[in-house]
C-alpha cells in the first residue's frame, strides 16, 4: 500500500519543530509500524537525508521504549499494543498518517519523535521501591503467604511498562496512572505495606514537582494504556494518599 | 597457546563458595566510600550488581544506552526463573539443579561456578519476594512453580509471561533506592565506547552521551561489564534492536579473552520470519512447551497443501500428525532442551515437512491441553457430562490465564487466533552462552575488569537451560560479584580517586574520536543496515543451527571481505556532535563484523558437536550431537591479536570431579 506520512521533525530540544510530508510506497500489512518507519529511513539515508529518529528497542511490546502519537492516539489506533506491535494491516492504502512525539510539559522533545521521560525516573526514585537490602538474608519466600487475589492484582499493576502513553493521552498530561500503578503494586503486598505512607507521599510530591497535570477522571489513560492498567489503581492511590495525609 | 587459571577454590564442591567467601579480603565500610565502580549495562546482572555494590557503600556509576535502566532487554524474558527450592517436594536439590545445568550445557561448563549458581538460587527467590516481585501464587498463598525443558522437576518460578520484566523492575527499584541515596549516579542514554587501562588495570571508560554526542571520560577503581549477549550478530534475533557486543568487544581488544564465541542458543519456539522487511524476531516462551505439542504433518502432500493454503492444520487427523519430539524423545517429549528441539524442527523442515509459506515452521498445538484443562475444570466446577463446546470454552479460559499475554502477542503479529488454530513456530537466535572469559571471581583477563550475566561465558556451557538466564544474571549481580570484587578492591584502599587527565585517558578518547571520524568518512554507498543484514545472512546460513568445515571457511572469508567493504563504503548521515542513531548503529555493526569472524573461526576449530554447536561432520547415526571429550573438553578463550583471523587460542581444561561425563540422552 501507499501511505502519506506527516511526521514531526525537530533538530533538537532548543530548535522549533514542524510537520514534514513524506510519501511511502510498498508498505505491507505484515510489517509493524516501526518496520514501516525503517523503510522510510532507509530511503532517506540513501538520499543522504537524516533519518527520522524515534525511540524503540525490544520491539515486542515490553521494554516501553517506543512511543509515538499516531493520528492523535498514543501507540496508534489498535488497543492493548505498543507502537512496535502495531501492524500496518490496521491501515489502508492511501491513508494519511500523522506521527508526532508524545506531548507533555514533563516530556520535552529531544529530537524528532524522541522525548525525554526522565521525569518518570525521578518519580520512581522518590519512593518506587521497598527498602530491603539485596544481601539475600531475608526470610524464606514462602514464610509470608499472600492471598492469590492480592498477588494477581499486584501483578496486574506491576505490568506497567513506563512508556508514558497515559500522560500523552491525558488532556491534563497527568501521570496518575503511571504513579498509581507502582503505589498499588506495593500497597497490595505485605512487604510493601510497611512504607506505604511515606511512599505515596514522596512519589506524589515528585510527580507534582515534575509538572504533570492533575487527574480529572476522564479515563483516557486507561483506554490508551498498552498494558491495560486499570483506573482502579488511581482510586487506590487517592485512598492511600488521603490516609497518609491523615496520619500526617 | 597458554593455559588459563580459573582460580577455583580448593575443597569439596559444596563447600567451595563458603570457604572462598571466608578466605577473600574485605574492604572496610569507611574505605568503601573512597572507591568508585563503573557498571556498564543495567539489566538483571548490571542492575543487581549496581544496587548491591552501592548498598555495600561503594560509589557506583551506571551506564546504559537506553533512556532508563528499566528498559534493558532482561525485561523481555518471559517464562521464569529456576531455583532449587523444592517447594513442590518433587526431589529437587542444589545438586540436582547443578547436575541438570551441567548436563544441559553438554558438559562444557565449569563445575564450581555452576554449583555456586545452584547454591544461591534459593536466595534469589527470597530476595525478590522481599522486594515486592509479584510471583504467581497458588490459592493457599504459596508460590507456584512450573516445569521447563531439560529437567524432570518443577522448579521454575514465574510472574505470568513477564518474569523478566518483574525481576528487572525489582532490580531497578533496588537501584532507584540507591540513586535516591546518592550512591548510584545513573548515566542513561550513554554508550561505552572504550575501556581505559592504566598500568594494565581497568580504570575507567570513554562514554558517548547519545543525546548531545559529547565524549566523556569516567574513571573508577574497577569496571563491571554486564552488557548482555551478542545474538544480534545474526541481525535477526530475539534480542532488542540495540543489544550489541560493543562493550565486551572493546574490552576484548584491550586484552580480555573472549570465550566460546560459537556457543549460541537457537531458541525453538519463535514466531517465524514473514518477509524481508523483518527487523527482529519474537520469542514465544518455552513455558508453552509445558502444554503445547509440537508437530508437522506425517505426509509430505499434506505439508505442501498447508503451505499452499489448501488445507487447514485442524483438518489433519491425529494419525496423520507427526509429534516428532514425542516420537524421538519419549522420556522428555516436548520438553527436551532447546538445542535438541531446534535441530529437530530444522530436520523436519529440511526434509520438506515445514508448514508456513516459507516452509520453515512447525506447529505448536494447544488443542489437547485445552481439552485436558477443560475436562478438569468442568469436573472441579461440578459440571456433569459437559458438551465439547463447554469443555473447549473452559479449557481456553485456563490456557488464557496461563499464557494469555503470549497468545495475544502471537495474534497481533501473525493475525491468527492460536486458541483455534495451532501456532506456527520456528527456531531463532536467542542467547549467547559464549562471552568474556572470567575466572571464579568473574574477573576477565584484564585486572579490575569484571563481566557478569550473559556477557560472561561461565555457567551454561554449550547450551543454556530455560529459565536459567534470569537465575544467573541475578546470582552474579546480587550475590557473587559484590563479594568477589572486594578481594581485588582491598588493594585499592589507598589509591585515591583515579584522575581522568592522564595520558591513558587522553589516548583512549583520541582513538574513540578517530574511529567515529573514520566511520563517517565512508564513501557513502550503503546504509548500516545493508551491512548488518548481509552479515546476518552469512551467520545464519553458515554459522547457524548446523555448521560444516567448508561453509565456515567461506563465512570467514565473506565476513572479512564484508568488513573491508563496510569501512570503505558505509553511509552515515548527520554529525558526530549530535544525536545520531545511524552512527550508533554503525559503531555496533563494526564490532559485530569482527566478532562474526571470530565466531566462525571458533566454530571451525571445534571439531565436535556439543549443545548449540552442531557440526554436521560429527553426529551419530540417529543425527544426535557427537561430542569429543578427549580433544575438546575445554573452554576456548581467544586473545585479540589484531585481525580476528590472528586471534590466539588459550585453553581452560574443564575438570569434572563430581559428575561423570556421559552422552547426553533425553530419549
């Protein structure tokens, strides 16, 4: 199929960017979206032009590196997939596709379609862990039984890949879904309960410092999340935060 | 040719590690604050090592090319992690895990290292649970296990199909705790360009900031390389696009021996190649072989009809199916080790029984598992005489709970529903057992330069068992390296900070710049990917699942010629001093073009078949690998001498005091 691409090009963080038009022929349905961009880049390189830079690594939907706002949606039109797992069979011959970086104040553009998500790093550093030494001298793994339902729910929250689609989907560029997934994972486990109060306060404080917006419960994040992280996590974080505040 | 000293402690096997820990020198807590360590790579091994070293009190700097340590390719490991916990009471023990690993590796790994690995395996699970890793549990609240290839017990712990992700996020959280304390400085989007040696010791690295293009000098008292494997030398593999051999190869060029480069794991269950546009291959976890049955049609005409789309696999009756693994290996069936399963698939496809349009695929079928689980579920739900549709529905639910994310991934990529029609799979490059040679302390042949995880060669011999990579990465990172490195660093307590303005750093930085300038000065005919794909084709066709003398010799010539062509004609747009993904790729491919040749040279010299290394000249009448313990019971460690063809072989004899060498049999 033949596609008309409108791609955001930006030299670096301090330069202004703009949409550039490209026409690409010979795209097949079995190609992934990123393989389609590979072909475009191969053409650009052969013409001596600079290729379109985009973030990607594992190309199997788990590392969370790839991003892209495709026709206005993070990770494109398909549900429960990252851009690298989006296949061109979801598009038609003659389609125009607009490709932009994830947009948020806390995700400044580095180059072309690549954004800086280090704000997510700092939220995790503020409290996304259990303060246990890694010496291995802990209790036996089976000494604290954990209700299967809680363990499964913790696992569901823990599958967040930190891609930032929730932020890009949100009209307020809120990072509540991302932050609450980590808060939830630990809040649901006995090992994580011990520091629950400090954790939620520290992570929320950092989230606000980074310039993410507030949550107004539109639910766009849940719909666009490639891993199906549930809004329930935001509710849980709000509860955790409230009880932490009341504790002082 | 020299003989290598692996520094294995004396004494009985089971006491070696404890004795060694008691004997080695320690650094006192106050002095640790004056010692700097660089960790390159932040996957399971690097992330775990960085966290533990920082926690012990050392000043740690981590480097990764990704934008976050959490994105290292350990994250993609699906099925699980082994540990000899014996929670299932099925007779597991440290010894049995040790034995399975040595046997699975076809008797080409080091006894003492593997025993230590088994010994600390249980601790890993304790540690991870304490960190909040949400492993799968049973209804009683206890941890669940499943079984993997090459073993007869259930010792694999898992977190759905995302075990690697959860373990890596555990290590990442431990890192974050230390970053927050200021004990780790994380340099993300940075690539190690070279290792810096001062007075023969590893004292730092030259790194490139991938955002600004700036070249930076970083010094330390020791350098840990935990940079993963080199499977991307094949271009198509299950590795991440950025996975590369650069750090290990730079160290190799500075004096670190490279061991067993030809020992590569071709994983039997991957989604087959669909066309030339393909950029990478996707693994379908080995855990699927717990429940999936592998088959091809018995009749060639059926295979042809399937390839042409005239026949559906579900239309082939039971008698006309060849469950070739169950037929050839009745004891282990579909759970034979990876090398055996891969070769068997290739054998059937080469014989003309392959099932997708390329003829390079076999079926992985869940129909009987769905039926079995469905009946069981109906029984436990109190349903009497359920009809077939109900059984199927119930069975599909059970299978979805177990492997849902894998099935979804398959459907997204192939556009077929694996609940209704069998998956198609084919072997693909997945893991490299070879790597930097290390002694028992995980030190390379360069003093102060350590290698951990997949980057080293030590534990998996010629074939790695499923769910053992995660075990080794975390064992090296959390429990081995942080202690053994102290012995070396105890001599550095009076050294003080290593200056970065020395002639050695000056020279290393100059060389890095010159190399990049040389890359940029190519005549500009072909892209980097053009060369990478060409290299991949040579590797896959001539150094892949089956190798022979003639083709290996051809591969050596072809790779050498391709390397020359690359340096003269590669085309890289953009500049050195800014973000430039083509330049990043070029640097990595340049090193693959050297490693590939050494790989072929190693495969050519090893006149035997063992594990993942199958030489067509050395096989039994039934087509099984024919090992030659008399002549090849050693680790081949190559010393850099300029061109790969001049690399000098050093041998480490493998001594088996606790295990009797046997022909591996899974029949």
